C-alpha cells in the first residue's frame, strides 16, 4: 500500500519514517518547549493556585488545555508546520510562573535591577505566545505560506519584542503590568537611555501590543479564508465556534460583572479557540466542522444574540416612552417599534444563517447550473478541483475523488489534492464518467455528513457524471486542437525558413555562377569586336548589348528572388536601396540600431518583401505623391509600416491576391498584418514580426 503525505507535511515522511537531522532537531525542540511549559504549569499549580484558586485556577485550566492540544497535535502530526507554533504558544505557562516570581520579588523588596530583569522576562513571556498565536491564525490550517505578504507580516510581529527592551532602557521606573502591583514605584537602574518614557503610557502600550499582534494573525486568517476554496475553508470554520462565545466575556466586562466571572468567561473562550485550532489542524475523520457547527450552538447563539438586541431595542423604546406618556401609549409605541424592527431582525437572522452555513443551493439546480460552466472549461487543472468541490459542498459529502483513464487503460488520480488523506477510504458510491458509451474516468464519493446517500442523490451524481464526461471530452479535444495548431504553426515556420534559405541559395548561385559567366562573356565579345572591325564588329557590338540586357534582366530576377544587399548589409540598407530606386518620393525612418543589428533571416525576408509589395502597389493602384516607410524594433517585436497619400481603396473589396499573399507570408513567421485604407485617404500597411531568435551584430 502506498502512503501519501498528510497536508502540511513533507512528502515521503510518514509518521514512522526516518526523519532528517533537521526534522529531528525541530521535533526535539518542540517537545522540549512543551516539557518546559508543562513543568512551569505544575509549579504554578503547586505554589500559586492554593493561595488564590478562583483567580488563578481558570487560567491554569486554560493553560493545561493549550499544552494538551499542542501535545496531541505534535504526537499525531509531528511534521505539521503549525505544531512548533502551538508549542510556542504554551510558553504562556512560563509567563505565569515568571509573574508569580516577579510578585514574590516585589513583596521581598528585591533590588530594582532584579525586579527589572524579572519584569523583562515576564513581558517577553507575554508577547511570545501572542506572536505564536498570530502565526497559528495567519497560517491556519495547513501552516503553508501562500502569499509573500503573509511571510512579511508574520516576521514583523517579532518586532513587538523590542517594546520591553525600549521600556527597560527608556523608563526611569520599572513599567509593571496592571495586575502586578507595587507599594511604590521601583527605580530602574537601566532607564534613561532613550529619554524618559511615561510608565503609564508604556504600560498601556505593552498591554495592547499582545492583542494587536494576535490581530495581525486574525486579519491574515480572514484574507486567507476569502481566497480559499470550499475544501480549505472547512477546517477554518472550527474557529466560528469560539468566535460566537466572545460576546459573553465582553458583556460581563461591560456590566461590569464579578472579576471571577469575567475570568471564567475568558477562559472558556480561550479554551474554545485552542480546541478549534487543534480540530482544524487534525481534521479528525467523521467529525466535520460544518456538520458539528450547523447542528450545535453557533446559529443558536447568533439567533439568541439577535433576539436579545431586538428585545432590548423594543423595551428601551417602551421605557423611554413610559417616562413621558401614559402606560397604554407607551405599550402601544413599544409594540409598533417591535413590528417595525421585525423585518430587520428577520434579515439579520438570514445573514447569520448565510454566514454560518454558506449559501444554500439545491443540489439539482447546482448540478444543472454547473453543467454549462463545466462544458466551457478548457483546463483540466481548473475543471477537476471544481468538480470535486461541487460534489462535496453541493451534495454534503465528506470527501470526493475524481479519477481519469490513462492512455494504457488504467485509472489515475487526476485531482491529486483530493487524495492527500483519502487513499485508504472506501467510497460509498462509484459512478463511471462516460461519453457516448466510452468510459473516460470515474467519480468516487464518500458518505454524506448527514446520513446515507439516497436514490435521489445517486441520480443527481449520475447526471453530474454525464455532464463531467462532456466537459472532460471538450477539454481533451481542445488540447488536441491546440497541439495540432502548434504543430501546424511550427511546420509553417520551418517551411518559411526553408523557402528563405532556398531563395538565398538561388540568388547566390545566380550571382556567383551565371551572372559572372555573362559578365566574362560580355568582356570577350567586346575584345573580339576590337579585333574584327567592320560589319563583323557591328554584329559583335549588337551581341554585346544583348548580353548586357540579359545580364540586367538576370540581376532584376535575382533581386526579386532575394536581394544580395539584404544578405550583405541587412534590412535597413536593403529598404533604403529599394526606396532610392522607387520613382515616388519615399522617406525611410528607422531606429539607427537597426543598421548594425542582424535579424533572423525569415523575419528580414518577410519584412523586406512586405515593404517591396507595398511600394509596388502604390505604383499600380495608389497614384501616391509621397510615401513614408518606418521600421522600429520594440523589445522582441519588429514593426514595419508603409504609408502613402494615394487614392486609397476598400480593403475588403480589394481585387487580386497581393494582400492575401502578404498576410499569409507575415502570418507564417508568427507576425500580425494590418491594412488601413479608405477611398481618397491613402493607405497604411503595418506588419509586426516577433523576434524569437537571438539577434546578432553586423
């Protein structure tokens, strides 16, 4: 049996595998942190809890839950990236022990230096768990950094540890937390390095720094939740449970209630967050956050909170009216306000339901509506995760798996992310994905979170499988067409390069062979004419003139096949020579760098003949008085443009095949061709060529 790495763990490192030295050091350090925290917790329970059980006891209960959850996560998922941060969060037990020692030092009248150092340790012990909490929240629940700003923001949280150092060096008295009292200010022997900091301001900054650091992680968690898919959001929803409990201690503080009651309430909230984090990291089988939350207290608590606010608003309005009006009128006003506010209450309840449970979609409508979008999807990497997420969320499945047939007929895991922890799970339903009787894959569905799959559920999944088959076939056909189009483009490019090379070879053969022979023959005839004057000489002179005409025609033919100047001196020189021979006034504008740049042969040839054809057309059809040719290299694109002030024409109704041939020649090297013209407004021909090959120097 092949095992897969759990989410957030390195592939190939199972729980019983052999860890690398770095992993072993990391694991030992994490267990060491837990051991130190557990030891400090035991010491505090022995020496401090008996003296003040109602104030310290709830915090000790909270700390033992934190240590226990971190230990369970470390035991079950030792290589999970969040395990060290959960262990670092248990340093809060160390903070409690240091706080106890600090109080003892103050009671014993210890020197200011001793008190200041213990206070510095206490402040660091307060901020380090806050930083660890920010990392756990910001990277919840897989512990993987997915955005650069996440890494930057979490690294910046460590700057909070500079605050205790600044207070140590900048305050003349030791800045004690509000829960550590001293009979008189304690002199700070290290104060004054940064000036004089007001101890009250320093204490306020220190007390708010911890929550602010934790808020950084909360903001990152919200951003991560917004861009996560349904599968990634599921473990995050465990945190909704303690979030709904937070109004309880806040209300107790606003009343204000007894300090012991407030402590107990906050302990419940912190314990809830700790358990939720552990469940989100572990993701235990058979325990789904949506199912638990939906069937338990979150919606009930939100509904109760909305109802309480509704009652408070109505009763407050009635009480205010009762102070000014008779009882009957006051009751009537309260009733009217309750009726008016009722739609707002109903709207808030709907929003709460949507926030907790997400959008409620009928499975049948979900599958039918998704069919069109699946049919239009042209990427399997985007299609397959959507299929899995749709099945899981729309049908309420615990998990789903998509497999496609390989070329050899075997089944392969097309959606690998869905198989991270599902290899050993037995599907409750397997539905083949078929297209016109041909099997292309299968859907494997786990059990529903709320019970068994019904016959209606099976029918919906089968319908979904048929639509998925059409989508898979469309994607594969699209890929085949894209591959064939790419082969066609490559083949056409090779053909153009071969034609260009053949043109150059023919031109060179004419220049070095027949053309040289004709030149030599003209010289011989001229020499013979001098040797044989009279009628024979006249005939030889006529023969020499005929040979000169043949040589000129041959040169024109070679120039039309491929100009030698284009090979020897490049595109700009060849275009300038072409413009110089043109009977219409022609201006050439070009980047000076182009004169010394050797472009790819196929691009140079296509660009030259594009301009040559444009200039020829001005003589045939344009009646132009002025022509402007522009050549420009911008990055990896060569753009050539020929603009005249001739009669113009309608490009769609242009006769002949000249423009069509130009368009095909430009497209063969991957370029773009455009003609802009209108009657009486001149003509502009533009061609842009990609410079995919390396350019050299002439």
